């Protein structure tokens, strides 16, 4: 089955700097890659996703890049703000299957 | 649009007792998932429904866990009997296409 690895497990950045979280997946058939943000005591919230037919997608301060050949995808957050502090999870699935396999999470802390 | 609703938010039970969790998905979402999230880990799929049929329950410990989705809408997840290692957050999610939306979860503590 699919295996998703996520790095780093913790990340601290100064407010206003950029943060990058990286994931790798094992199943070359995976073609859908969402990112979730989970705040304390809440369920994961979808923040951005990408399909394998594109290499990059942006939504304001958040962007995701995908390298299908290397089976890597990354989350980029620019101009970080204190409210960006949370645990971020990457995931992978196969279109039509809809079964998400999650990474182990990255605890992002924005230092004011 | 209302989100995924789950209840209860918190539950504390003794080992060997039984417990049930309830989920109401987003209206119109055919796919419903139950995930288990142990502290410090990513969510792990327990079971996936498409309407009222099971698509994937390969990770569900069927000797103690059961789930149903009658009429293809609400779902319940039951644990009987509970073990200490079942302490976790149980997340329900639903989707109509690729994107899955999660509820707030039920935090279960088994003592």
C-alpha cells in the first residue's frame, strides 16, 4: 500500500519568513495530494490540494509543488503569521479510490 | 454549508466497556470515512463507506470495532470491548469527489 513520509516533524520560523514542508510517497499510481492544517482540539482542515496533472498550485500565501518523477511534493507558506502555527499533514490518494494516506505531520511554530 | 458533525466531543470509559460515536456528514456527500488519530500521529483510515456500502475496512480491528452507515447518511462507529490502546481521537470525514472534509473528532480516553 501507499506510504507517505513527511519532514521535518517540527519547524520554527520567524514571523514573516517562509516555511517549507516536504513529503514523499511510494505508490506511483497516487495522483491526488491534499494538505491539511490541524489546530489544537480541531479536526484537519483542507488548505490546498494538487492533482498530478499540474506541477504547482498557489492560493495567496500558500503554494504546493509536485515532482511526479521523484515522487515528492512540498507545501510552501510565505510571509508567515502567528495564526499559521499548527500541525500540517500531507496526504496522498488515487483518483477514484479516495482513500487518503497521511504523513506523520509537521508541527509549525511561528515565532513573533 | 454545514460541516461534518460528530458527537460526543469527549468520552472517558474503562477498559472492556463499550462506546459508540456518531457522525453526520456534509449533505450530499456519498463517501464517509472513519479515521483514528493517535496522539502525535497522522490520521489512519479505519473504514470507508460509499453510500451505505463498505469500500475499505482492511484496517478496522473487526474483533472489537464495528461501523455502519444506514440509509447512506449518518454513521456510527462502535468499540466493544475497549482496550487501553484505543485511546485516540476518532475523526469522521466525508467527500463528494476528491476533497475530504473532517469533523472535529471525538477524543476517547480508555482508563
